């Protein structure tokens, strides 16, 4: 029974450790705090275009 409790504690801690950064990123995206940076990245990508070929 103690092993089951320890396994549950480790699993809970691992899930919290993995999901906490995802929750922070998701919150920032939902609140649109990163929207100007995403728009800048898309704008740079669109303006960069394809490289000129020599043919």
C-alpha cells in the first residue's frame, strides 16, 4: 500500500512538473499577450519570401 501511495505521489508530481509550463503558455496565448510577437513573426516570414534562384 505504501508503494502505491509513493507511485501516486511521484506520478502527480511528474504531471504537475510537465503541465505547469504548458498552462503558463496556454494562459498567455488565451490572454493574447503574445499576439504582437506572433504577428511580428508571421510578418517577417511573409516579407522574407523565397530566396532568388540563379537559373
